[in-house]
C-alpha cells in the first residue's frame, strides 16, 4: 500500500494557495472592463445587417 507523503500534499496546497492569491489580486475594475468589452462585442455580432432586415414579409 502506497502512502502519500506530506511533502506532495503541501506542494498541492501551496499551488492552490498561490493560484487563489493571484485570482483574488485581479482588480474589480479590470474584470468589469473586460466584461463590458465582451458585452459590446456580442451586441455587434447580434445586430442583423440592413440587407437582411428589409421588413418585407414573404
């Protein structure tokens, strides 16, 4: 039976801790700006072109 060493457990915990520190360190304003940019990009894609939206019913 193989046991997991305490060293590998600490290594995994340290990796997780470091990841969470970097994640939490991102400023809210930066996240909000990126979300706003994505929202604008999606609106541009969703708009139908004038040639397709003639208003005529078939």
